[in-house]
């Protein structure tokens, strides 16, 4: 068993990631502020608001000026994105308004369109990398030749990616017939939002999902491991934190429900180890 990395090493990894991204984007480490951005309600009552301050502290220790802010605090002066009068260069975006649709994001949208500010994630990366329809391409072999997926890679994907289908008019009948095998997820949902289980789905609703409104995928149920905490059963999943092909950290989450994310006690983040 490999124990978790010491805190000092985790901090080193995180600081290195930020600096590497900045240097790739700008060609050097920029002079402007590094801002950790989150919605105002999250900064007031969110579970991770203290972690955002810790990230800022980590960056400051590396001589990078850093602040936590909400989108409405940003201003655009026609040339620079400003926070409290200081120019902003780099944003770690924690907002769940992933497409920046609210009025509070007007200044950030203007600055991002100029191409002179780094923001991650941004609407483009969210739309392309978190689009769940990509799971269909990985789960099914129909596009292997076009995507360059080799037979050995297909074997790995078959073992680890649940069967996934984009809900289309042409597969409504099959999905309705097999609906007990699937859970239905919005393409851009997160944290269990918008999930539809088989009891809430029929042919008519599937047809509506296929023809209008937010698009959905059907993903085969993947059973979760469970264990007992204080006499209560929790269900777990594993998260792998990777960057440019390198695994940096593992984490585990325990949910009070097998079909939804519920991190209330006795659920929550759990210690996770790698067995080599």
C-alpha cells in the first residue's frame, strides 16, 4: 500500500501546476493577480471556501500575488480585467456557472474574449471536455478506426467505461425497452443534478429528450462498493487527479445514497490508498 503524499509534496505539485500553466500560456510567469474565483454564495457558505484561501496562501508563498473573489467583483476597463484596482492575469475558476451566463460574468467574458487572460476551466474547456457524449465514443467501438483506438486500448475501455448512448430519436425504442439497465444524465450535468432514473423515464419522455431541450445520455448502471461507518452503509467512488497524463493524487467519496451524491455525514471524503 502506498500512503498519501505528504502535505508539503501536494503543495509543491499544486504550485508547480499553476506556474506551468501560466508559463505555457504567457511564455513567462505574469505580473498580474492570480485570482481564485467562486460564486458569492459559495464564498459565504460553501463547504470548500476555506480551501480556496489555502490555495491563495500556497500561491503567495511562491511569490505570486493571489486573491479570492466573486465574479461581480471583477471590472473591465477596456484593456485590463481588474480586481479592486489591480490587473488580473490568471484565474482558477471554481464557479458552477460553467458557461458564464449570469450578468455578474460580464467583465470576465469581455476579458476572456481578448485572449489575454488565462481562465481554467472556461466555457470552451467545459463544453468540450466535460461533455458526457464523449463517453459514448469511449464506451462503444463504432468510432475506433476514426479515433485511432487500438484493439488493446478497446479492451481496457470495455472493462472500465460503462456502456453509454446519446439519447437519439433512432434509439428511443431500444433505450425504453432496456431502461432498467440505465441511468439518464444531462450532457453537462454535475454533482447528480438532472439525473433521471428508470422509474422517471418512458418512451414519450425519451422522445422529448431526444428532440428538444437539454440533451441526455443513457449510461449503464455501474455498481458501487459499499462499507459501514458507525453502523450506516455508505457507497463509494474513486477520483483520480491527473494532469497531462501524470497521476498526482487519488481521492475517495462516500455517499449516503447508492444512486445520488450525498456527502452529508457519515458520508464525505474518505482516505484513499493505491495498492502497487
